[in-house]
């Protein structure tokens, strides 16, 4: 007798698959029907293939019809007309899948929410992992970790779309002091992006090339709520009354995303 799993169990098994990945972003997939697992897959299991394709190709086209797909990351979309392999969202649509359960939406600005929309537009039921599992997936999926909360120091790749992504910078995991920043108005062709902070809290550290160049963050003048930064520039975010500040550096810019570095410092 075949074992029947609950939706929660199938989500957890997809997470187990994604933890097998040794490359980023990590993605794990389970294909099931009525709680019975038909196949699994993870990114990197078959070189060059996405996890959804790995799992679906393990079963016949007839077996795919009417299945549910549990994937830790939003299925990709076609990025250009000359793309030789159909996207995972298109493969899912063509396979006759009736439901997709997603861990997290892809933060890549070129894909974000488009796979989700593609599935909905083709009358596929879409739901999401539980909040607890989503948090676990997000921490393990991307090379740069969780998207909307960061701690202490590090680097992160984030999308910059519409009004921008709000990011809470927490001093460390045991110290709940937090400063909120956001990114907006990415102009890739001009190589600039806007860093926003609370009113009057952002100042450009003119001349500084690395964080260690800044021995006293309070020497820099002309604060505003926004700083327009190019690659390599550093800004300091220090809201009124805050007991620490955040140093922020733009490492690289892409069409829809940026990579930035940050470091928190107590105010002496």
C-alpha cells in the first residue's frame, strides 16, 4: 500500500530535497497525486536542469496530468524569445499539473511573481508553504540568505522594483535594535540606485572606499532621507536617537537587482 502524505509533509520533503543542493539558489521539488509521491528532484541533481524539470521528467507525460507540484522556489519564466529550453512554469502548464505549492517567490527582479502569475493565468491553483517553512526555506535557498532582514554585517543580493524592498537591519540576532532601509529608483543604464532611510538619516561617506576608512561615521555632513549611490560608494544610515548606525556599500548593479554590503557600528 502506497503511503499517503499530508500537504505539510510534502512541503517538508521538498525542503529535504532542496537541502541536497550544493549550488545556489537551492531548489527542491516533490510531485504528488492525492498525497502519494510520484517523484522528487533538486537543483544540481541533473547538471543544467532546474529541479521542477528533474522531478517531472522522472515520470511519464500521462502520469504528470492532474498532479500537484511542491517547489521550494517559484518556477522560472521565459527570459527571452531565443531561449532554447522552455521555462519551468511553461513546463508545469504543459504537463497538466493542477496545483503548485510554492515555498518562496524568486527575489530575482526579472522573475519575481511572474512565474506565480503565469500559473494563475493558466488556471492552476497556487498556494504557499506555511510561514515557518517559508522562513526556513528563505534562510537556506539563496547565497545571500534572508531577503528582508539582515544582521550585523554581510552582503546581500536584492531586487529593486517599483517602490523598492524594505530591509530591516538588526544589530545582531541577540540584539533587537533595528534600522530600516530600502532601495529604489535603480537606473542600471546610469549605474545608480537610491538608498532610503528614515528622514534625515542618510549621508554619503564621500571619499571612503571601504568600511575601514570610516573611523568616525559622524564626521560626514549633508544628511538626507535618500542617497544616490553608484558602484563602490558608501553611505551611512543613522536615524535621530539611534544608538548605532549602518554602513552600506553598493557592490554591483544589474538590470533589476543590486548586491550591497553592510556593517553595523555602535555610536560612541
